[in-house]
C-alpha cells in the first residue's frame, strides 16, 4: 500500500500510521480505498476515501467504475456465514448442500486419484505482505510440492491418467522429451512448463491418431 501511495506522493505516506481501508461488498478490480484512522464511527460512512492507485477521492455509497462502493459490515459477515453451504456433506436428498439446506446431512463420498496434489490451509504469504489490502480475500489454498515454483509444477491429473494409457516410449517419441522428464511427468512430479506443454500436445496427438480413451474412467482410484 505504501508503495502505491508513494508513486503519487513520495512524502505523504509514512510507515506506522494507522488507517481505515473498507472491504467492499461488490469487488472493484484494482480498487483499494484508504483514509486516516478515526475512532468516531459516525464518520466512517461519510468521510472521503482515497483510491491508492489513481488518487481519486470517493465516498462510500457512491458509484465508482460502474460499481457501488458499499462496505461490508459485521452483520454482512454473520449473514454470509449463516448462508455458507456445507461443502463436506450432502443434503438429506443426497444432493450437494446449498444455502438453505436443512435437516440431517449425509456423508459425501470422495474418490482419491493418483497423483496426489498436496494443498494446505494457510494464506499465501504474499497476501499478508502485499501492498493491497484486498488480496486478503484469499482465492484458494496453497499448493505444496517439493521445490515447486510458480510455473514449474505437475501436470493435470486427468492428463497424466491419459498419458499412462500410452506408455513411456510412445510419449518420448511423440514429444521429444527426455526419459527423465517423461518419467517425472508420469509420476505426477513437477516438470518445466515447456516440457509439460510438449507432453500434453503429444498425448492429444496420440489420442487423435490411436484408439484413444473414451473417458477418463481408466484412472485407477485408490483401494
């Protein structure tokens, strides 16, 4: 946030100052509002807020980029929690839960497929330390892997399941990838994005030219 503000006025933004930055009900891309901190609650809805990227001064309740600047409140958060569907269970009718499902919930069956894709529950560290408050709205769990980088990752499990249908040598011939890289691809380990793209193209080519898979039901579930 300081970085964005200092692009507009290097001397105006100081560290260790307190500020208010409302979280909006309707997400506005690249829009973060900020104002000096105040203990007077009656001022929060009527005061001027500065959009840190453009320097525009706006008020809550007004329109900005065709979006309404309505802040979230504690009552909104409680209501969202009340209406949050239970994704881990099925409803009494055997269908996925929705906002208004009630009654005795049922177990939701889960079928695990190899390779495993490890995820965690923690927030991305960049979300905690980034310049923009709105990134605290986490988009999903962290994906873990040995030495994994942003672009060097394992291929999609469905693609790997298709690739195993054709075997190591045909994939090497069709893609031009090395044996080591192809084996890592088939084991669900991280591979270079260029190698991953070549192997994906090879799988699609083999599927078009060969007997192909009718469906991905050939993927073997865990016992």
